[in-house]
DNA sequence: ACAATAGTGTCTATGAGACAATATCTC
DNA sequence: GAGATATTGTCTCATAGACACTATTGT
């Protein structure tokens, strides 16, 4: 045991706390970045047809350097008097005027050069909001806040066997757009396995009009959405309290990026929903029952 | 647009970076805490029987205040010249002399009072190590490092319907022990849903002999292990390169906390493994083929 | 009447759980 | 030979995919 340790053990806990020097360690800035998603109704070209739905993310045009004029996730620094969760709620409210949403911490990004200003570690959160309540106002630090379509797609995948293990490389394209603006990024995800030891690593190859490492964050969030939509209740946070099963199915389709068969979908989600006695009419075709989420789902096990 | 913003936009990016004051925001300390798991062979009471396996976690006895004498996860602060991932690797090496392991970031814990010394935000990582390589040495800051059995179990679950939504409460007990020491904690997990808005919250009710909020971190890690064992390759990181299917099954059983039927298990994991032509003998019963992980698993989609 | 969605029924293929049966070793 | 695990086979049941069919609206 070192001399220092012996001395410290002789102190009472209070004495130790008094003496503790908070400046002994390097302290990076810590921020939160918000991935706010919604599913909107797009224009319908025919009065009979259902409107298509689209997955959208909120981005803010940066009014200041660095990345001035590019699009970024809403974000802000964590204060001394709030938890990270509280910071996420405050930042979301301040920058987008949104509160009362589903919130989930995703991942913490801490590469050295990710912010050119200083060492900033950023904790990303996913927020999901009901499509009918998405009237967003830009906060004071941002020139503009807009909803964007988001899509990711892998374009190439390669597995290489090495002496000690193997490497899996995957190239992914991220596309972000709306009527006026667009942004894209290309990323490479590398998974290396050598003698039991394993590592996964993302790299931004290109990033047009997207600030910081936010392309990585968006990709990560889309992945999480897809993974969780089947076995959690996240889809319901993207809809109003009452919804039709077709609407729910559209939300699943938009998140998973593929079409689903109605019969199978209905069977799969019966346990998650409760029928109400209300009906949606005036739709240009047969009306449909409205459902709501079943809180007792998942109450087994 | 504020006057400040107008002025900032007039600067070039370099001028802006030079002028940027890194001390403008509050900067908490950031640490990493490591959840190092392994699966060990326990004593067998009969030369014929297979040894039981057990899931274990590495804890370090705190040599200094706060929580002096209690057990804690290996951890350390993130330096200015390293990413969080690099800090995790460094801390693991320094405190437990382990390198070359599977590493995965779990969650970032940032409640105000979680460390009585100062505002510390901690990023937790899960590390998995082959059961045959678990000879661990304590680092210099720790009086002792030891493997502990870990188990969690929910003891009560309650759903309440409120005016605006519902609340699901779950009480969980965490038990940690080895031949000489033990620790326990009781936690409550509350999930609140009211008009679309949803929140999940953990609370430590009791924590005996376990430092900080590490009970929460352990619980979170166990949950993640259980969730991922079926659809990822994490189980293989807990075994040597060559293993029998019975050993692999035991790893699954220990993580999932329940017995599995051999026939169904073998069917389910055939795609993940490759048969070798080696055989394990001298086991007191019929010998078994040795398998290894199949790197081409998951290469579809 | 028509175009569209809403909702149900059914056949089939697949996979998991249960359990029986067989194989093969060490002591 | 006994006692254990290793490994395979098979029956059943639940579930997902595919697709056909019926129901019901607004225009």
C-alpha cells in the first residue's frame, strides 16, 4: 500500500471530501444531442388513397461557427445543476419547443477531434413525438429548424478472413432531405475480430451539409429504432392516442424500411393494442376502428 | 437574429476558433466504469459430471474514501488525449491487467449526486473475457480485486392505471457474492406513461457493500447481456476459441438464468458455429466434438 | 358501380419445445 | 457394466408469410 493511501484511510470520510480537489482531473465539456423523430403524413395524390407516411428528423441550421450554415442536431451543454436526462429535456424544450416526449439515451460520443472548438463529449438521446404535434420553433441559437426525411442504406459489405480472425466492413449511405435542402453522408462500419478480442468502429468518409459527427449519431439512432420497434412500445409514441391499425402498420413500415403484409401484422400486434368503440370515417373508403395502446402488454414474464 | 450572432457570422472560421473560450461552460469530470464479466467452471462433485458454470463480475475493494472498504467497479477518469473507448481500454489494463477483450459501451450515468466528491459523469462499458484467461491483478489504486457471482431477480411487479396513463413498477434484488465477501442491493424500476410521454427511471433502495450507483450499472449490464446473447456473438467472447456445444449451452444458460433443452439449443445455434475435427476426451463420459465460431454467420441481409 | 381500404380465413413452411432413442466414452 | 454426457430423430404446437376472400365506405 502506498503512503498516500495509508494517509487517506486515516481521514474520516468528511475530511476526505473537504480535501478532495475537483480540479485534479481534466474535465471535458459534456453536451447532449437530440435525435428528434416523427412520422408525418405526406401529400396524397388521390382522394381515395391513404396518405403515405414518412420518417423525419429535426435538424437545425447552424447560425455560428463551426459548421456555420450546415445542418446539425439540436444540442446543448450539460449544466452543473442538472442530470444528463434533465439537460436533454431542457435542451429539447429550448431549441425546439417540444416537451412531453418519449426520451431514450442512445450512446456517448467522445472521440478527440469530434468538435474543433474543444474537447466535447456528447451524449445522444432519441426523442419520439406524435406526428400531429410537430409544430416546431427554432430556438435562439439556431437560424432555422426543419424536418427532414431520413433514410440509410448499406451499399457494400465485405468479409475478410485474416490470420487471427476476420474483418467485416460495411459501407452505408445516409440521405437527408426536404423540399428545399438536402444533406448526405457516407460511412464505413468496421467490425474486427481477432483471437476473441472484438471491436466495432464507425468512420465518416464524407459528410455534406451535416455538422460534426452527427451522421454517426443519426445512423446509430436509426439502427436502434429498427431494433426496438418490434419488441417495445416505441411505435406508439409516434402516433396520437387513438390510431387505426393501418396507421400503426405504416409506422412500422417506415421504420423498418419495408412493406409488411396486413394479415400477419395484425396478428403480431393484437396483444399490444386495445380496440376502442370509436371509428374513423370520411376516408374515401371503408372506415376503420380506432385502437389504443394496451398498457398491460408485456405484463407477463 | 441577435447582435452576438451577427458578429459571430462576420468572423472567419479560424478567427472564431481562436476566440472560442473553452471555459465558458461548466465542465464535469468524466469517468469510465468497467463491467468485466466472465463465465467460470465451478467445482464438480462427481468425476463424471460436467462442472457447472457461473457468471462472474470483477469488483475492486475501494482503498480510499468515499465508500472505503466497499466493492466497486474498476474505473478511472478520461484524459484529454484519449477517446472514451481508449480510456476504457487503458483503465481496464491498468486496474485489472486485462487487454484484448470484447468491449461495448453501455450507458452514461450523470445524476447530480452520484459521486459525493464532485460532479462526475460516468460512461459504463461491458467487457467480456474468456474464462481461461481470468487471472486478474489489482491495480495500484485498489486494495483488492476479486471475482463475484452475480444474480438479479425481480421480486415484485405492479401496474397502476392513472388518469392520464399508467405506471409500471418493478422491484429487483441484486446479489453479489464469493467465498469470502458479499454485497446486495435492492432497486426499483419505474416506467411512467402519460399521454404519449414516457419515462423510465431506476432508483437504488438499498445498497450494502456496493459503492456509488454501481448497482444500477450492474443491473443494466445484466439486462443487456440477456438481450443480446441470442442475436449477437457475445457468448463466444466468454469461451476459448474451441468449445463444445454443451459448454456454449452452459454459457447461454448462465446468462439467461434458465435451463435450455439441448436439442432445441443445438438447432438454434448451428448457423453460428463451425464443426472442427478435434474432439474433447477424458471427460468421464462420451467425448464431444469441438466447435468454433462461424465468422460468416450473419452475413446475409 | 367503382376504387380503395378494412378486416378475416386458411394453407403452408418454419422453428421451438418436449421427449424419446441411440451413441460413446471413462471408470 | 454403470453412469454420465453427446447427438439425433420425431411429434406437436405456435407463429409468420402468402394470398384469397369478404365487408364497407365515399364519390
